[in-house]
C-alpha cells in the first residue's frame, strides 16, 4: 500500500471517529457551542452545533481532493506527495483536537 493511500485511510478513519462522537452526543449537546475563542466573550463565540457536521464534510472533501493531488504528484515527486498528504492529516488532527476540546467542555 502506498504511503498516500495509507494516510488517506487514516484521515477517513479519524473523520469517522469524530463524526461518530458528534452523532453519539448530538442530543446531549446544546444548540450552540463555543468555537471562536479569539473573539470577545459572549454569544459571538458560539456556532450552531450543525456546523461541526459541516466541518467534517469539508474535511472529507479536502482529504479526498488532497489524496488525488497526492496520487498525481507521487508519479513525479514522492516528497511533494507526502507533504500534501501530511498537510491534510495535520489539518484533520488540529480540527479534531479543537472539536474534542469543545466536546469535553459541553459534556
């Protein structure tokens, strides 16, 4: 199995884990949850919980696009392909770390 394929499978697995946590705790979550911590305290920090699901869909799209770009680059430059795949994985890890932080506050 090529490295870019393995990274893609790991990315999709991480997205599914995060999505399953969101699905499992959906009824326990409040309608709005904090996300924008850099903004002043109050309602402007909050987003609807549906946006977390949208975030997972966006991550899936980015991961899929980066996988195809990585596959195309792998024929010419394997290092560039690995950088693209790694950047996508890093993005997913950062999103999940923030997501689980918010989830731990709310539950």
